[in-house]
C-alpha cells in the first residue's frame, strides 16, 4: 500500500465529513438567502450530523485494518492505535451532541408554528397589511407582494413576533423595496422590531405598542447573543441611546419591555404617531392627545364651562398636561394636576352658582353619601371635610362621575355671569340648616375634624350626620338652601 494513497483515503474518511459539516453550517448561518425558508438547510445539517459519527467509526476501523503497512515499512501498534483513537474520539465528540442534533432534526421537519399570518392590500393598493406572527415563509410572500404592487409605499404590520430569521428576512425585503414607511398597528414585538426599526420611516398608530426583549435560540433554549448583536446593530444605526439598547436586549425573553410613547420618542425608536389620519411628531402629537382627552364626552361639559369661566386656567392646564405627557408622567400625577388646577375655579364657580343648581348638587351629595355609608364610610368624612379628592373620585360610579362633571360644568358656565361674593346666611337660617346634623351627632357636627381627632365620633357618625344635613336642606326655602350651600363652598 502506498504511503500517499493511504493517508489520502484516511483524510477522506475522517476529515472530509467534518469539513463538509463546517461548510454546511457556514452556508446556513451566513450565505443562505434571508428570504428563504431555512429548514431545508437545517434538515441537511441534521442528516450530516447524524451520519457523521457512523462515518468516523467506519473510517477508524478501516484505518486500523489498512494500517498494518505504509509503504514498505510495518506500522507500529501505537501508531495504528493512534489512528483508531483519532477517529473514535471524533466520533464520540459528535455523538455527545446527539440531543442538539435531534432537536435540529425535529425542528427542521416540524410544521411552522408561526405560519398563521396574512398579507393583504389596503388604501387602493398603496399599503400592504401584514397580520400575524412572523413565519418562515413570510419574507418570500411579502417580497412577492411588494414586487407585484410597486405602487405600495407603506407596510402596516400587526405582529407579536416570531422567528428571528423571518424578522431579518422581512428587513432585507424592505431594504430593496419601494416601501418607505412601516406602521405598527396594535403591536409590533420581539422579532417584529427588526423590520420596523430597519424601515426608512417608523410610525405607530395611536394606541399601538412596541415590545422588546432578548432574542431566544429555540434550539439551545436560551438567549442568543449573536441575534442580540443584530438587534444592537439595527438600533445603534437609528441612534437609539445605549441605555435603551441595553434595556431592549437585556429584558429576559420570557417577558417584554413595553415603553410608552414618550419613551419611544425620547429614545428615537419611532418617528411619528398616526392619529386621526395624520402622522404627528412629538411637538404635535402630545398636545393633540391632551386636547382629545379634554374634549372627550367625560370631560366636555367641564372643559366647556372652564373655557368660559376661566379661559386662562384652561390654557395653563393644557400646557401643564402636555408637558407631563411628553415627560411620561403617570395618570395619577396628571389627575392630581387636573384637580389642583381646577379646584380654585370649581370652588369659585360653585360659590356663585344659582339656587336650582345648588339644590341638584345637594341631592347628588345625599345619594352619594348614602352609598358610601353602606360600603366605605371613611369616604363620607372625605366628602364632608373636602379632603382626599382622588380617593373620592375613584370611588364614584361612572354615572355619578358624569353627573358631577355636568354639575361643575354648568356651575362654571353660569358663574361667569355672576360677580357676587357668597355672603354668610343669617344665623337663623344656618341654625335651621344644621338642625338635622346636630340631632344626628350633637354639637360635634359643628367641627367634625376636631371631634374625630378626640375620638368622640367615628366615620359612621359623620356619614349619618352628613346624610341628615343634605337631605334636610330641601326643607328650607330655595333661596336659603342656595345661600347655605354657596357659603359652605367657600369655607372648606
């Protein structure tokens, strides 16, 4: 047996399969078209990996049997053993990866769990709408749709994510297309971020969310550092701050980071928000959202009245809320701002409102207090002492809240026509008004705060007293009832 021929055959038996496997992995990882389904390449790699240990074992046995002589010299037993050992070690190393190879094979032959997506046309062919997860065939189908509809210049996407490969494929398809704008509808999360952030212009519909987390390798069942680098590169190209990039890729794959609109603008993750058919930047979007909220049916009567009674207060409120929304303030903080800003105007308006409105307000208060008495008596104390406004407002039913907004709105509108200052009613009128309250809890009715601190009355006592007071007011003349309530509005 010739020396060169033996070693060449041994190399083919032991080395060539390994080189072939490396070439297959290199092609699948780096050279395969991102818009093609990768499972065929995965299947080829799995088959190669399954055959490799057997091939190396056979090659080792052949090397032992044929290595008794190389050329004219006999081969020592140690050399022959080394040849066999090389093959068996390589074979055993490959065999230890049988779990990974089995997962790769099962992954390659399994149905696509993200295949339930749809691609449609909208806006007379000017928009392509992608709905559903990112399946393996999504890039190819989207590319076909874009080629067949060159007039389309926007992709509307609503997706919870899917395969990273599909996300990269969609990004590659967009890069070579006429699509200039990608619009996120409802949500665009996980792998969906890749095509969204790769778009020339990034827009979310009002109310839509972007979701970020670490990439996950479904074969290794762990975070994928290489794919996370892909996210880092895409986000860095959009000049996203490093802190936001770290937050995006360090969020565990089992959870999701949902930044609010203020954060999306601040971190340069979006270019605009689509609201009312217009794509608005931060300077236009946040004022528009404040106006939308203030103009909603829940607040319209109040805001209309405030605009008439104190337009400068309304302007200040709008500016403050816009600044808070831009800074990402919480809803509780903005509610506190509304209450703090409106309280002086409300107090002044109620202090000027007419007798008929005061009677309706007393009736409303009596009904609310009765409900609080049966469930949350401490709120009776808050209403009577005009404290803890947020807790009281949150405890109102939707209908009670609407009634209160209507009352305050009407008070603001009508108060603009009155410049009179509330006067203290005559002592006899006040005594008559307070009689039901005094009957209920005695002289503690005149200073409930001090009586509570002294432990002489409870929240339940305050409930009984306040209900008796407001339900007893209709016994007065309408003018006297109105005078008492106007005066009380300025005393708390």
